[in-house]
C-alpha cells in the first residue's frame, strides 16, 4: 500500500505528498500495467489525519442532501462538457486514418506523451500502425488502444482492442506493426474493431525520461485487407492460429479478473 506523506520538517513536500490547489475536490489515481499477468493490483487508502476512530455527524434535514445533489449536478454537466469538447480537440480535427506525432499530454500527466487519431474503415479495409518499440530506459510503458467516437474504450476483456509493448509482437527491426480491422487477419498484433467502423486510436508512452520526437511516433497506412500480406514486411513471423488467439483472449480475461475482481 502506498501512503501519502506530509511535508518535511522544513515545510517542503515529502515523498508522495500532494498539495491541493484552491477548490480541489478530486484525486485521480491511474495504475499502469504493461505485463498484465505479472504486475499485481495496487491499493490506495484515503483518510483525514486526526479523524481516526471518529464518526462524521449524522446527516439531518434536507440542507445536506440538497448540497450533495447540487454538487452532483455540477459535476455531471462539467463531465459532459469535457467529454464533448475533448475528442474534438484531441483527434477529431485530424484527417481520418491518421495519427498525430507524439505530444505531451495535458492535465498533470507530466511523464506521458500520446499520439491520437481516429479510424474510418470499411469491412474490406485495414489500418496499419507502425511504431518503434520504446526502450525500457526511455518509456517503461508503451501501449495502444481503440475506443468509440465517445472516447469509450472498446471491450478490452473479451477482445484484443488494446496491446502493450509487453503483449505485442516486436518485429526483428525493432518496430511494432499493429493491424486495425474488423476481420481477423491471423496476426498477433490484430486490434479488433468489434463492429465499430469509426472510433479513436491512441498510443501512450508513460514514465518517460525524455521528450519524444516525431521519429518516435507512428506511421499509418490504409490498405485493403487482402493486401496485408504484401504490405507487412514480417507478415509470416506474426502469424497466430485460432487456438493461439483463444489462448491470448483467455489470458486477458484472467488478468482482468485478477486486477479488477467483481
């Protein structure tokens, strides 16, 4: 368990110490797993020092309930505005079937860069995303995921709609080649559309030790599904059988069950 600690003797922030800005009301904790089978779920406990063993006063009357409903309403409207505006700012102004160069992620994620875009694919088309596999000393986490146009992740439990560098097949030239399509191409790095013809695609690099440059980012190619073998340099080395595909999905299901029980 990680514990937040208070300031040091001189008033300077100590390890895991967060200073809340004026009006702060939320703490967001993101856990990042690259090897889903090996990395175990973390825990967090939030408490107010000096209040151990004490109970809050009983809620009486309607004033407290009215205040809570008012706050909930403001939060709901704020989230709606955010998630209507965010996709347009993040990727919708880009041409379909392209991705941006790596760029710093706003909102306090100081060591994260991301590349984003949106796909618009017919059943007979595929999108090839080629990106260098980041060195561990540069980015301990590198992953790609698909989502709907509402920026909601596609089913990553029962389908391979995301892959981390630990889960993906890395080609001999040090690059990862992802194939985004509705039909199964029989390749290890296939990302499933699960019936979506449109949606977003995003690559994240986290815990970076340096800023990323355009050469660190993805190259995207739109192709006909039947032309994949000719387009992919290491096509035959990426092959997986139906039984291997089922085993990969079973491993995802088991890892999610371990990390997010219930």
